[in-house]
C-alpha cells in the first residue's frame, strides 16, 4: 500500500509539472486524482493536454482516453506480474527451511505461481479488449490534432530565423578575350564564365536554369 502511494505521488507530481508546462488548466485536479486513481487520471491527462509543436493526437477524446486506459492497465498488470515473480523467487527462499521441505511442495509452489500468472493474464486481457473495443467504437478518425494546440497555440510564436542569404560567388573577372558569357533569360542575370565553358550546358548561378554558355556577341 505504501509502495502504491509512493508510485502515485511521483506520477501526480509529473502530471502537475507536465500540465503546468503545457498550460493545461485541468492539471491540478488531474494531479490530485492521480494520487488515488492514476489509471483514470493519466489517460485523461494525455487525452486533453495541449500539444506541443510537432506532436499529433488522432481519433478524438474518447478514443484517446480508452486507448490510454488500456496502456495504463497493461503497465499496471505488468508491474504486478513482475512484483509477483520477484516475490515468489525471493520470499520462498527465506522460508524454504520451514515450510517447503519436499520436492512436491516446491512443485506446488511453482504451479501456484503459474496459475497466478494465468489469472493475471486474463485479468489483463479481458479489460484491455473491452476498453479497446469501446474506444474503437467511439473513435473519430477524422479528428487529427496537431500541435501546438490549446493554450500552447496562443503563445506568441518564436520568430523564425531569417533564411541565410545565398552567398553569391564572386564573378571571375577574366578580361582576356574571347569572353564567354551566360545570359539567363529566366532571371535576367548576365555574367562571365571561363572560356572553356563555351557551348557547354551550365546551370545559371542565380536561378539554376539550364542554359548553354556562348560567346559574347558584343565582345
Ligand atoms: Zn538565371
């Protein structure tokens, strides 16, 4: 019982901090509920918390709550299973001398653990199937939330960094005739290129248009 509250208080603090950062108005209430019923409050928190930029949430509120309950229940049962296994491995060793004396009794102990895990398995699978089916029925595939949403969307967006100015390569000043020039019809730029480029297909330095370099008629 003490362990239970230790875990839930940690989770509650996380919900509170996460909700505060996301400016979720429901966070204090949900954090409080987390101390007692994390299996309900955590799924609601994940279903309603404002999304940050880049985060996506699909299917609507009901689906998300159901899906998260299934996940939370899975985590919960997994914890219990690990706990049972660990305690069944550790605890019998301590009382081995007193109670478990024969091989038959040890076998019975092992069977008990296996039966317990099977019960746990059905305890896990049943609710997961039920909640997933309910969630699937309530799912609205058309709802796709993309962050930022809610209070996070109202924040003044960070000014985008200005795109770097493209560095214009220095024009090669080769005054020795004959000069070969590129005269781009697309962007109107005109510049010299090395003489051996004459007649070669080149990409315009400014706009990237594919052209043929030619001898300057005016030269
Ligand atoms: Zn051009």
